[in-house]
């Protein structure tokens, strides 16, 4: 409930107009990395730059938490076949995506209409979850992976416990709701589309 047609149409317009979509992607890049992305780049190019930065972030975060890191590996058919840090990331990512799904639902946005992600029925959820990869997902995952070195508990249980702590302390869902409103500029709905404004 609570969906407003003007907001839904506004999100659809942002997602379907390539110029407006690029503005949203640039805003999400700036929110995530704390700096403006390189100028004159397409969505596809920014996606590639983001991927390279994320690989470096995994490495740096693993060093910070004292985790042996051999790269990101994930087999959908057998997710438990990989090492403990990667299993922890899988579980943490699921938790953060669930939080993002709640936040998207809370503002009555459209989950399938993403800006960076495109091919999933939860594309916008994945976009929002990615904004919290460093501050939530990797923090939860690597903390749990470190705990697993001295614990008999399963990695999924350790991740769930750490996720609950992080979500409470960081007020993750409330922060995600704020991020969605900033990304979609919902305060502008009903006051013009903001086409002539910078992101």
C-alpha cells in the first residue's frame, strides 16, 4: 500500500530516459565512493569502473579485518563450495538485500526498475544494497569470517548475529530509505521533473 502513481511514473521516467538514468547512476556512484565519477562516461563504462573499484575494496577490507583473501568466488549451484570469507559475503549480501527490499517497499518504489542493475526483478533493490556493500555487507561478512576462526558456530549463524547488530547500530533500513529518496529526488515529485537540474 501507499504507492503513488506520480512517484511510480517518476521512477519509470528516470529509469527509461538514458540522460536521466545516467544522472541517477552518477549520483549513486558519488554516494557510494564519496567522489564524483569521471565525466563523459556511459552507464556501461561507469559499471566497469565500479567493478574495478569493488575488487580493490574487497582486498583492502580483507586486510583491515585480517582475512586471507583469494578473490571473490561464487558458484550459484553450490554456494557452500567456496571458502569461509566468500560464504560470509553471500550470507551478508542476502541480509543486506532483504533490508534494501524492505526500504524499497517502504517508499513504494518499483523493485524491477533499476539503474545500474537491469536484468533482475529486484534490480532497484540490488542498486540500493550496493550502496551499503562497504559499510554493511563487507563489515558484516569479514567480522563474521574472523569470528569463525575461533568459533564452532556455522558461518550463516555468525553472519545473522552480526547483521542484526549492524542493522540496529547503523539504522540501516532508515538510512536506505533516505538514500532512495535522495537517489530518486522524491521531494521533486509534483514540483517538476528536475530535468534541468544537476543530480
